[in-house]
């Protein structure tokens, strides 16, 4: 099998790799160095530098408007889809800068998947076809046996298989909100990412559905690197191994105030701004 990281800069190799049976993913690390993000003349992020540790959950916290969502969108080049948006600095996936010339953005987004704030299954597609939506972009000649295997594996990984195995042809939109979000997670997992980005994945869910997603995140980090944006400090304390705290000043530009283990951030932060935020004094 072709090296998935090396295939970032070789579209032909990427297609060849995608045509083979995909092995179980290995969680990959990322390194963010001096990352700044812009929307036209407005600077949303300034010189963010931090590691994304493999096989761990990194929570990105901070008040609204500090650039949390922009930050994780920069980790798989979704940011650049906004007209006028650009970045400076580097984001390395296992040593390869995803912004270097020759890197295929579509391949980046396959290896670094995204789950959004609101569940967004394709409403006209069945549960089965929702799971396969991304896979078929890379493997259009997928056999039925291969498709069945990917659907079951992905739904099992998202802790949804037992709930939907008898209604795979039902519309994805027929599921509850929590089930729809797990379906979106299954869709992201189906293309075998190395890193999974989650932008407030439980903010639109009830407490029971939120608990199930948190349980799932804990299980998924055994195989994937996870970066999650959350406004919920209790959630961050429950599920995160590392925490990055962003804060914007009067110029509305987000900056990294502190990065450390979750235990240190929530028990003994180094910066007063961090303590003030997690105790509710600011934000």
C-alpha cells in the first residue's frame, strides 16, 4: 500500500492507494507553527504554534469570536474555501506541510476529516448511502461487498450499527439528532482519516445524546487523533487530554494564550486569562 502521507503530494499515488483495501488507520500527529489566518484584510488568527499529539483528544476552548472554528478549519484546508481567505505559517501532518505546493487539498480533507456543529446528513440519501458518500468520491468502482463492509465497519465504529442495521435504506434525515451526528461521524470515518476534527459536535444535542458522543470520542481516540472545539468546560475536562485556550483582544484577532495537558489547564493554569475563562470570569 502507498504511504498515505506521501500520497498527499502525489495525486496518482493517492488514487492508487485509494483503490486498494484500506488498512486500519494509525493516529497521526500534527504540528502547527506560526499559523495566521486571514479573511481579506481581517486577521482572524495570529501566529498559533502548538502540537497535536497522536492518539489523543485536544480540546480548543475560548470565548465566541476568538477563532476556534477558523483554527480547526485551517487544519484540513477548509478555511481556504472561503473567498478571500488565506493562511501563513505551516501545518504539518506527520512531517508533511499540508500547505506546501503540490499538496492535494482533497487528499488532505480525506486524511483529516471534519464533523460539524449541526448534524448534516444528506437528506435525500439513505443511511447506507450517507456513509458511502465520501468513499465513492475516491473509489467510484466500489463493489457491493466492499461497500457493505465499509458501511458496517463505519457504523460500528460510530456506535450506530445496532440501531440502524435493519433500516439502512431509510433516509438519514429520519434519525434522531444524536443518531444523525453519529451518522456524520460514520461518514467521516468511512474514508479512513488519520485525524478527526469536531466543531462543537454536541452543541445541538440533548444531554443523553451528548453523553453518547463523548463516550464515542473516548473510544475513537484509540485509533484516531481528535481535535474538538467546545464551549463546554465540563466536557473539555471530561474528554480532553490536551487543551488549547484561544483569546481575542480588542483587534478581534485570536491568539494562543496557553496550551497544556487538560489536568494542568483545569487545576493549575499558568496564565491568569486562562483561569479567568475556565472559572467564568471572562467569556
